[in-house]
C-alpha cells in the first residue's frame, strides 16, 4: 500500500505588499494516486504575463509477479512565453520530478530535470547551462547525507543556494532573501552533517549578463528588479521539489515588492507500513 503526493504549479506568487495570491496551472495528486492536470492560456496580471502553461501529476502502482511492488509518482510543468515586468523573459520553461518507491524501502528514488530556453534579462539574451549531475548522483537524501559526511565535493557545495554571496555590510543594505541565503550557506558549510532541508540548484553556468547585474552561485542579482534563482531544488528526507525560477522582487531601496515562482514540481510518497522510523532523520 502507498500514500501518494505530488504537485505541479506553472506560476504563482505574491505581488506587492498586500497578500494577493496569483496561482496558475496548478494541480495536485490525491493520496490514492491517479492523474490530474491543468492548462492555462494568455495569462496577464499587471506587468506579468505568459502565453501558455500545462501542468500534470500522476501516481500509479506496478505490481510484479516476483519481487516487491513499485510505486511511481510524476509531476511536470511546461510554461511558455513568460514576461515579468519586461525584465525577465523566457520562451519555454520545463520542469519534471519523477519519484519511484519500492515497497519497504527507506526512501523513494527521486529524479529531477528541467530546461529554460530563450532566457533574457533586460532585453539581453542570457545563455545558461543547467546540469542534473548532483540530482542524478544523489537521488535520495540519504545518499546526499553520506556523501556530505565524507568530504562532500566542493563542486556540489558550490551549487547550494547562498554560495558566493558577499558578507552583508551595514553600508550596503540589501534584500532579506540574499541575507537569508548567505546565512543558510554559511551555517551548512560549517556543519559536519546536512540539515533536514538542502536548497541547491541545477544552474551550472551563466554567460553575458546585462550591465549592472551580478551572479553569486545560483543567484542572479538585477538592481532595482530583484534576485533571480534558477533551477532551484529543495531536498528533504521525505520529498524533493524543483522550482525552475524564483524571483524575489525589490524596489530601488531594496525593499521587498513580491515573490514569484514558476515551473514548480514536487513528488514523494509514503509506503504503508512505512519503511523507516522517524528517528533515522
């Protein structure tokens, strides 16, 4: 027996200082599995728009004559024609999460993948390179945790959100999300074990940023617009989520003006009886 969980959100967030929620192309999976999907066309809210979005989730069991049962949970999003304030644009964004659980295992094996085509910032084309090397090598929280305890590769430390962000200074006020990312990375780098949530990125390389923009690891800072996080992956012992883009909007004074995200997919599940005790984490 298995309890499923999956979600897919093409676009969502908060705009301005009021708790105004904008969610489009959202679907979730019933705990009993099955299929769910959503489609949206020609979305526009103030100076934010996209042409189309499709999201889907599914959960099914594969029963074998010999060997344990297997449960597969999937979530996917395709978002096209994104335009945020005429600053951040993308032709096509794709995000996928596939979770495979074998009866009585401690964890599901979760794979994430994504792509962003036609990305531009402030009218300048910005070629990027995404890599699923970390996600492919460490398909469970447990395997990532063991690797970290055994001199986790610096290559993957560099993919953690917060890598490369300068230390905050009182003479240069900046947005709260950058300070939070800096603190999270600094704390994790000093520990001998992983925290219960790891925030990392598929982003490997960025070329030709517009004048004035900065890149600090997975974060791209665009003054008077905000901070852009691409291919962000959150890994928990029980779940893995991929957010293809997250934008923390700021004004000229670096005060928060909203938070947007898209290409958001996540999947996991729980075998019943569970395969591990809570004490293992």
